[in-house]
C-alpha cells in the first residue's frame, strides 16, 4: 500500500480535487507504472493508514498483507 498523489478532476476549483492524495495498493501502483504516458500517479508519498483502502480497487491494507502470505 502506498499513499500517492494522483491526477483527479482538472476542472475542479481546489488543488485537493485536482491532485487528490489517496492510498493505492501495490498492484495498482505497479499497474499504473505500466501505463506509460497515460499513468495516473503524480507522486508517491509513503503510506498514511488514515487514508483507508485502495482508491481504485478497494483492497485494504489487511487484504494486501494477507495476499502476500
Ligand atoms: Zn488497488
């Protein structure tokens, strides 16, 4: 799980909506890395558990840890 800044709604007024900070699971981060120029992740910021589950596929940190064992 990684906390990432992603491209959001560019027509929004606030920077928080244009570049939301969300949690993404390792699978989604890896998938984004294969998108080339179409990638959605602006930057990776470590991991903040308070932001909850993966924004894209709803995998929780617990699910992710379990999938690795
Ligand atoms: Zn995910």
